[in-house]
């Protein structure tokens, strides 16, 4: 079983419970300006996870569809979406079970680079192109590989109630890997792996070009500062579909 099929389950909700809707609202606020879309525009949140960003986008008046492979995370999204603002769809980002075009597709919070093979990751970009209207907009919010390498915290530990969460991080085989160990009293430890392939900006830009996605802006953080290779925390591409 692939790591992402194991890791995005109930324990993921525990490990990342500190990520809240308010934080997502702040992150999305700038992105709305970058997209430059009218209210009511149709947006696809590809790899929506627990739906934080999808619901924030809906709050800004967009018609939002969230797609994710994890049934556990989608169930959590449905639970949080009490006003049913978003359409939630199960699906693989390499082969999205939708045909209608969107005004924008967003892929946020490092939801890219999950697959070992470059061609599998690049398939995601071709899906984004397929699902966009002509001149439709896109945002890909990725980590900055240089910043990750320079600022990697090798190990951390915290306690949530009576649960101990240990995280070990490393750079291996061109990927950043996080190994998570969850310990509870009188239970066997549970182990998970998370992995993201570290695509440098030139490689990423070449993949986007091959997929027919044109870059308009490259930002280095959620505040909209320009990308700087050594110091930016993020690598955020904003652009549109060619043709």
C-alpha cells in the first residue's frame, strides 16, 4: 500500500488537529486576489484534505468542489461543512472523476509530489489543464526545497492529551520524508510515513510548461512576497491555462 493511502486516515486528524479554519481563511484571502475571479466562479480544490481551504474559498463567495482520495479526510470535511457550502468528491488527483471545466484549480499546502515517479506527479498537472476552462486560473502552493533543506527540524515531539506524537524528518532520495510515531498507553505504537518529492523551481516550471500551464507570478509566501530561492518558505505558482 502506498504511504498516502495509509497516512491520511484517523491518525492524520490527530497529528494535524492544530490546523484550523481561521488559518486557512488567512491563507486563502491573498489567493483570492491572485486569482482575480468574480464571485460565483467555479473553483476546484484538488487534494482538499479536511476541507479547510475549500470552505474558506466558499466563504469568499465561490462555488467550490473539493476532491480527495482519503475517505476519512472527506468525511471530516463533510462534518465540518455544516452549511453544505462545498461539493465533496472522492478521487485520485491523477485521474479526477470530473469532466466539467472550472474557472480555477488550486492545489494547496504541499499537496503535490506524492508519487515516486516523475511522470505520475506530472499527470496531476495535465489533469489540472484538462479541468480548466480556456484561460482558467491555477495556484500550486508548494514547499521551497532550498528552505526545507536549510531549516529541516530533524526531530520533534509533542503530547496531545495522553497521546505522544514523535516526528522524524530527513532528506532522502530527492524527497523530504517525515516518519511519525504515535504512542498511547497500553497500545502498540503506530508508524506512518509522509513523503514529498523536492522539485526545484526550474524542474517544476518545465513540468508546468509541458502541461500547458503558463506561469504569471511566483510568490515566496502567503503574503505575496516575491520568491527568493534561499529564504522563501514557499514556492507558489500562479498562472493560467494556455489555449
